[in-house]
């Protein structure tokens, strides 16, 4: 259950222990397969006569792809899935040009180490997300209340850094705050309040079972300047009694139903729909080559002398790139 006010509010999501998950009502095989084939989707809404904006997103397939790509444990899947979900929403809400991107860096004192998520737009309807996790095989015991210990894995001390970049103008916006709890939703709520001065309610959830990601998603609520105290109070009361986002998705609630529940407004309007997000890495041999150049002439010469070749791996998709001694010598010529 959520507590607090919308001005600085995150909604921690309930995580069930594996035993509890197995005791939940299971769907027929056909229904489970249908769920697996569902695409990620997102919808933007307006509530209370356009005085409140809300975005709801289902990132189940995205988070499952991240889990498979990086071979994540359940604990790291929950942490990385929350980051990927908020990165997806920020792409659709804040990126205006196809040349823009948002990089999220989280570095805590927990055993996961660093997490990096980069989001951009493929087109006006499709967002791209790619992600890197420093230590993907961390697994912690469940907390006494049965929840996955995301805060313990990330660490309550450290930083959250959000970089917004335009590749054409090479302009950057950088927002850096200390971590609040490592639970991700609370940390981003603090970021929106402190760095962007946005009254925000944010919920993120990842439900995992023995087969992988069962449900994942989130929502973000922002107030317009003309939102009244009565409307804010209605939202706060609605959030207190709302089920966790992953549970609502698992119960097959539509995103519109979820928007009505968490705002308390039965008359929410759809502002934009048919939004989607995919996991996509844009690495290339040319980009890896630029990374090698940044090592400097001395380091490249050392690689040539000692190894005579180089194999580089992309941290986001694990694709391997091989450079021969001839290619390295050409790269060396352009290094300083």
C-alpha cells in the first residue's frame, strides 16, 4: 500500500515469493501462451478535465527480453525491469526528436553494481531501450515480507544520473541525485521532484516466476498547475488502495482500467495510444572502432604487439566484433 503525497510519491510494488506465486490461480495453457505473445504497449491519458496526465505501460516482453539477453537472476530482473520500464515511459514522454536519447545511470553500493539504460525513439510510436547490468547473476534472499530485495541488491547509497542528449546539436542535460532507497521508483520520484520540479506519482513492478517474467509495467502521474487540492486528494486516496501494477496486469486489467483505478477518475480520456517499446541495440563495428581509438595510440600498439588481434563485445547485446592486426594498425594511425 502506498503512503505519502503525490508531491513526492512512489508506489512500491508487492513481490511474491516463488511459493506464493505457484499457489496463485494458473491460467490454461492457451491463455498463458497468449500472454507470452502479447506485445509491449503504452497509452497516455488525461484525467480530471485535462488537469492530470497519466501514462500506463506494459513492459512484460521488454523485460523478458532483457532477462534473456543478459541471463539475469530473478533479483536482477526485478531491478533492471523497473529501470527499463521508467526508461520506456521517459522516452515516450520526454523525447521529442529522433536524434535525442536519454541515458539512465544507477550506481549503488549493492552487489549489482552499475546499471545503464539508454532509450530513444524509432519513430513517433515506437521507443527503443537497451540496457547494461554490471553484475547480472546477483541473487539475494527474499525479504521477510516476501518481496524481492531490490533495494539491497542496488544499495541505498549511490547516485542516479539522467543524461538527455541531442546527437545533432551535441547538447546535454544532466540531472544527478543521491539514491533514496535503491528501490528505483522512490529514487525516480525524488529525481522528478528535485531535478525537474514535477509533482509525480510513479509505480513500477516486475512479477517473476520460474519461467521468467510473468508481468512487468508501470505508470506515471503528473499534475498540471491547475489541479485542485480535492483532485490531488482523490488521486492520493486511489493510490493507497490500488493493487500493485504488476498484479493488476496479471489480472488482465487493461491499461485504461488501470488509469481509472489509480486516478479515481472514471472519465479518463485517451490522449495517445498504440505506443510501443522494443529492446534494440544500435551497436556497429564502426562504433566499436571509435571506442578502440579512444584507448590511445600507446594502448593500441600494446594490443598489436602482445595479441595481434582484438575481440570486443557490446555490453548491451553481447555481439562480438573481431579486429585483425591489419585493422588494428589502421585504427592506430587515427589514434593520438
